[in-house]
């Protein structure tokens, strides 16, 4: 089978038939739960872009999106400090307009402040330890380029890789993907062995550049687990990311007996306590560099390096890619046919073509469409419920970050 390279914005094939445009996240949504795919990408909402999304932004997703934004600025030539600040500011603006879905017992304002700092910290930390290695090993070819690849005459896939690089040593090219992740555990690492995104992005990149690539490199940016925070009597009063980028330990100065000291590891030593690094000025320690920039620069190199996991280049054989393409084309044709019956899909059609997969309702986290599925009246007036907004088509932003 050969694949045709399509132009952005094309919506009809050469013979005038309608072309179905899909994305990795839309296919993944269907695979997770067909009904979720319907709510998220297909349900009419009165605009030209069907589908719904939660009014309140999902905490891990939006932190991932703005960390990507900071890295994109950095790769595009912006200084690390400026890229980190701009991304953090953009995060705050977006969250202020939509609200953030936070854990019960958490203060939304405090979580927003922490996550905005986390976006800044990850960009600064990546710039400190990974960017120099990158520049030594690779030449940057392009950043965040939107692409569309025709999988069949009637099905096109929209793709956007974070970056494409050329290895200086041998000229081989690679697709690079940044993924923010709570913990880069065995499960996370193994999942890349079968990930569809690796195949589809590789397919698009190879076609556009007219050569075989060395594979896809995954750069994991570790955010740490969200851990419960307790007060003096043991009540949970909120949750915080467990990362040395944001939380350190210090003992206050007691002049003239002891100076102020900082540490990054937990300690039971007398007088030491945990503190928020982004709120500390560090002006006594360093009059020229303040706040997070000082802390990220002060941390031992290996501590900062341990916040990043690089998955070595992953390659896919042609047969597996072609098999995946056949599966995507079949799924998309089936959805298109189901939605385009005379008189609309209706309730019975929804049950026949978009069955509910209840195994995905609460795992790995609560499904954003839980209320649409199971709360009486919500699906009759999605926007009126106050929970949902018409979807904005930003499929390629930080796809796959958690
Ligand atoms: S709530 Fe459950 S059944 Fe409904 S869309 Fe989500 S995963 Fe599917």
C-alpha cells in the first residue's frame, strides 16, 4: 500500500468525495470508549467543530500543554528564562478564563500557583540539563509542524510532532515527542512499544522529508506523583506534586550562630522544614539570580537530570504501520457511515455504533463525560449544564501528556 501526502485544509478527494479528517487523539478516544469518542469529537454543538470538552481544564493535561509551549519557545530561540516565564504566564491566563479541576480538599488558587510554577520549573530544568546535550547531538530541523497524511482516498490523519531533528554523527533524522508524566514507571515505558502515535507521526514525517527516519525519540518530563498534604492532626488539606524542582528543605538563619541553609532531600534535622521553592527569593544566597531560576541552577546536576527520561529511538516495521493504517481507516469509515444516516444517528444508533465501555469510566481517572452518560438531563443540554463547552480543535497540543 502507498500513502498519499495531503495538503493542509483539504477536505475533498480528487473525485470530489468527502475526506474524513481524524487525529491520533480521536482514534485513541474511540479505542478507549466509543461513546467517549462521540461526546468528545462527534456530538453536534452548534459550531462547525463538533464535540464537547469540560469547561474546567484537566490539571495534568493543561500543565503538559503549557510545558510543551515553553519548550517550543525555547527550541525556537527564546531564552530559557523568557520561555519559562511566557509559558507560565500563558498557563495562568488560560486557567483564569476556564477554571481548573482540582482534587477535593484542594484550594484551586494554590494548585494553579503550584502548576504555573511547575511549568516554569520544567522548562528551566530541561534547558539546563537536556538542551546542551541536544545541541551537541542534534541539529533542529523543525518544531511543531502541522501535517496531514492521507491514509486512504477518503481518510486523512492530522499530525503534529513536537520536533524533528537530524543526528549530527550520521545525518539520520528522528521525530521527537515531549511527554509530561507523573512517574515514568515500567508501565509508561512499555506502552511506547505499541503506541500508535509513533507509527503515524513517523509515517507523516518520512513522507514529507522523503527519507527513512531513525525512529521516534520520547523525552519524558517527570512531574512527580500528586501526594496528599496533611495538617498537624493528620487531615488531608490538599495535594502537591512530589518533585525537588518545587519543594526543598531549609533551616532559617539564627545570627550570629547559624546561617540559613537549603537542602533538596527530606531531613529530620532540628529546625529544618519544607518550603515552596518558587516563593523563595534566595536573595541572601545569590543577589543576582532569584526564585526558581536560582533553585533549578543550584540543585545538583544529577537531581535535575533525574526529572527527565529519554526513551531510545523506537522504530516500526512497515507491516505494522500498514496494519495500523487499515485499522484507523476502518474505524473512521464506520463512524462516518454511522453519523451520516438519514434522520441523524438517534438514541438507538448511538447505542449500536458508540457503545459505552464502562471499564473506562473511572480508570485511569474519572471520564470527563461521566455526567453526560449517567446524569439525567446533562446530555439534553450540555452547555446549559455548566460542565461542558463546545470543543476547540487543538488536537495536536501536547497529545498524550498526562
Ligand atoms: S463515562 Fe464511561 S461510558 Fe461514558 S463516555 Fe466515559 S468512559 Fe464511556
